[in-house]
C-alpha cells in the first residue's frame, strides 16, 4: 500500500468530515412547513385571476369551524349557554377577526320611528320558552341550516375568520388556543377544522413519518446488505455513504433557503435507497476481483476503474429522472425533483471519495473472507440463464400478452382528486371533514366571480333577478351551502325593510325599492357582508360557499352544467369565472396526463440520447429504453385495473421509477460491451454479465424496493402510493431486465456481428 494512497484517503475523510459538520449545523436550522397553496399552478392565468380576486374580497380558506354536539336537542339552555360562553372566549383569541355562533346571530329590523337599523338576537340561550318559535324560524331559513345548525338537529357550529395569510408559527398558536378553549367546556363531542389546524397536523405527521421511514429503511437495508455481503463492513460502508449524502443534501436544502415540505419529507428515504446502488455495485465488483486473487489495493482500483462509466451514467440517468420534474408547474414537485437529483449526485461523489478511503484505511477482513468463499448466487443465476434461453419464445409471447392487458388497463385510468385525498380515512382530520360534510355544508370552498358590465348594473332589477336565479340554482342544483351572495343580501334587506315579513324575501320590482335596499346594505354590520359579496371599485360580484369534497370529476361536470345554465338564464352575467383554492387544485390535476407524458418523454429521450452518444451507437438507445418502458406500462395498467387514480402525488412515480430502473440496464450493457471489447463472443459476454452483474442488480433492487416499500406505512395516501407503485415498478423492472435484456442484447449485437 502506497503512502500517497493513505494520505489521499485521510485528506478525503477530513474534507468530508468538515462538510458533514457544516451540513449538520445547517440541518439544525431546518424547519418543517406545509402550505397547500404551494400546489397552485405556477404562471397560470387561473392562479393570477384568483390572487387578484381575493385582493378584492378575502381568502376562502382562512377560517375555523367548531362544531359541537349535544345529547338531545340543541335547544337546551345549559348547552346553548356553554356554546355562548365558548363563542365569546373564541372571539377574544388573538388573530380571530370574526366569530359568529348560533347564540350571537342577529336579525335586523328598521326602526319605524327614527329609521336606522337595530339588531335582535335570533336565538337566546336563556329563553327556553321561545325555543319552539326560534326553531321554526331557523329551519325555514336556508342561510342558517348547514352553517350554524346541523341538519340532524343535534349539533351547532361556531364559524370564525382569522387574520389572513398567517405564518406557520401564528397558525400553530391559533390552533392550540382554539382547541384549548374548546376542551375546557367538555362538550359531548366537538369537531374543529380549519386551514391553520390542518397545516399544524400535516407538519406533525410529516415529522413523525420522516423518523419512521428512515428507521425502517435503515433496518431493511441492513438486512439486505448482510445477506449480500455477510460482513459488518458490507453494511457500514454503503450505509455511511448514504447517510452522509442525506446530511449533505439537507444542508444544501437550507443553503438554498428551503424548508421541508410534504414532498421533501420523503427525500431522505428515497436517497437512502437510491444512493445505495453505486456502493453495492462497487463492493460487488471489488469482491469479485478479490475472488480472482488480486490484492486489496489492486482490487479497489480495478473495481472503480471498470465500472466508473456505468456508475456515472446510472447516477446521471437517475438524477435526470428526478430532474425532469422541474418542468412541473407545481412548485413542491419541481423542488422535489431538483433536490433529489442533487442528492443522487452527492451520493455518487461520496461513493468515489469516501468509499475507497474506507476500504484503503479499514481492514474489512470478513468481507475479504466472504469474497473468497463459494458464491451462492452463481449457480442460481446460471440455471436461470439456461432457462431463459430455452424458453425465449414463451417469454416473448408472455411479454406481448402482458403489454396488451396493460394497455387496456391504462385506458381505464381515472384522473381525479379531492382536497384531503392525501389522508387515510382513519386520520382525525379526514374524520372531521366527513362529519362536516354529513351534518353541515361541507368544507370545500366554492367561489364564483362575476364582473358587472357597468356601475349601474348592480341596481338593475333585471340583473338582480338573474343573479337570484343563479343563486337558487347554485343552492338547489349545484349543492352550494353556507352561501353568501348579493341577491341573498338584497332579499334579506327587503324583508328587513318590511318588518321581517316572509313574503318580502324576494327581489323587489321597482328601482326605488332597490335604492332603499342599497342604502340599508351600506349600514352598520350589514356593510361587512355586503363588501364580501360586491366590490364596487372593481364592479365584481362574488358568490361564495361550501360544498362536499366529492372530487374533481364531479365538479367538472357541475361546472359545465353551471356555465350552460348561466348562458341560457343569466345573459347579463356573462363575464364570470369559477375560482377558489379548490378549483386551482383541480386545474392542476386536469392537465396531469399531458404533463406526466411529456415529463416522462423528456426523461426517456435525454437518457436514450446520452447512452447513444457515450457508447457511440444508436443500438444503445432501444437497448436502454425498451426494457424499462415495459414495467412502467404494466404498473400504469395495474393502476387502471385497481382504481388507483392518477393525481399529483402518483403522477411522479413514472419519472422516479424510469430514472432508477434504467440503472440496471446501464450496468448490464456496460458489462456486456466491456466483455465484448475483451474479445468474448456475444453469447458468452451476456452469460458472464448475467452471472456477475445480475447479483448486484438483484441486491440493489431488493434494497431499493424494500426502502420504497417503507412508504406504504404513511398516513398520506400520496406517499403510500409512491412507495407501493415505485417498489412494484422496480420489481417488475428487475424481472424484465433479467428476462428480456439478454435476449434483446443477443438479437441486436448478433446482427452487428453478422454484418461484420
């Protein structure tokens, strides 16, 4: 062993130690964050419209709802007294701007002597003798039931609006204060929902799952590495390389000013398993050279030299598979692609610096002893290779049948999404949403903007009646609850001006009455509601409400019917646009198939071209691409047959899986070409490759699939499906590689030999 080798090894370790300590310090500054608005489409007209629209009104998701259940009827003095006390306490919490409960609801009337508006409580907690009449009034009013009173008559809701665009820290504080106050009253059952609470629960779950995934991945990879190398060094070396690559990547994340979001929480797990591949291939080759009788240093040099091109290409192609996600118009997915690609390249760099340094300075005696023992894999792989050659026709026929079935399955894939689709049904937040959808109006925001043609249009009886027709359609046909609309306010004001008589809950027929109503709508507490329904500076009407979280496909159909209805019945309201946070998430998913296909196509073309250029042969393009499109098509078919929808989270699996699966193909082809260059026949080169590189392919696939499989324990369905589908794809890719690559290589290279 030369002193220069030792000196370089120590320098490498010192440099890596310095970088690691710096990264650990940076990681200590990392935070967890989740903001679902990050999933809005970037540079999209729909997003730009919504951002301008809410400047005129308010955000549609900065709210809290506290629903409270009672044993019997809600018309119980003790229960309502506690509801009233809680409402007052919630109103006093910092950053709560508005808090309205069933006992703080007011009805408005005009003073017949002095004019002006005065308020009277809709429901008094202490006047049990009036409960019967109050219940009749409440259940005859569409603006109360489903908003403040549950449809089953056993629950009520306190509706709050808080300061818009609060930071995560303020959201956490607000959520805690609300839950603490609710818990003090010990209601039979309480339900709390809101964006701020959802964000808090998501972040807590992300932290828990990050620790869980890394722990499980560490255990699984330890088991697989021990099976492969039967040595502590065989476990320690690859694990150290991968752990340091994760630490460096997270440090780089902080340097770039990023925090860990929902997508990036799976980054350490993915790097843990993906970064292991190069180390396994290097160690496998190193042990093969020891088995041939080479000295340690000579074996190290030959191992790195013989597979340096293949490992570089695998790192590059895996990074490209992730990096193509940068073209996504969803920021978290774009960031995930960039930083995972960086992590893959960092893992490659550490493999070629830290790994040889450890091998040179350490004394992996047991690994060396195992390298000299009989190889369990050789006989198994030899028998498999003979079987493949004898059954090549059956293999081709089976492959064609599988592709045909998969193509049929792909045609049945559904592209759909829900607001809380990423949470499993037993998660507390999902259960709270389900309760709100069952007993109240729901939690998915509905927003419709309408620009008036001129300033006087809002006073037109004709326009107001069209608006009333539209609001009735939205309530009765579309299913919008908890609705706020200008026509509704006009009808309530007309009723108020006529001493609360029900028959005046209509749009009046005269301009004089309309002007009187308009004056009333600008007075006192009514003015705030008016400002949320009409902005006179932009001449924009807003109809807002809540609907059930049924899914994008349902609302796409509803939206088409709505626009047709407006064309036929509301000609003066033609300048309209459906918007809102939920709508923007739908917009993203609507273009998913096209984006997924383009991202995958870019990845396939770039990787194919790189292989063609590096090896100076067009044959390398189909040899690289064909075996790896096969598993993608099969998994897409499985998604179609099993009803797994294509959505934001599941759409990225194809890029991830292709970028990783192609690694085995590269190692296989690189080894074949190397042996052909040594003068071996095509048949013998393929056989030798199958027996040697095949072992590393199997071990790395077990590690990769096992690591990804840990993600199925996630409470986030998106993460669950990433783990399940990528793991499944890699298993199928391994079988496709072992079954088809030998046959494809012998077909292409045999033709080349014949022409020569």
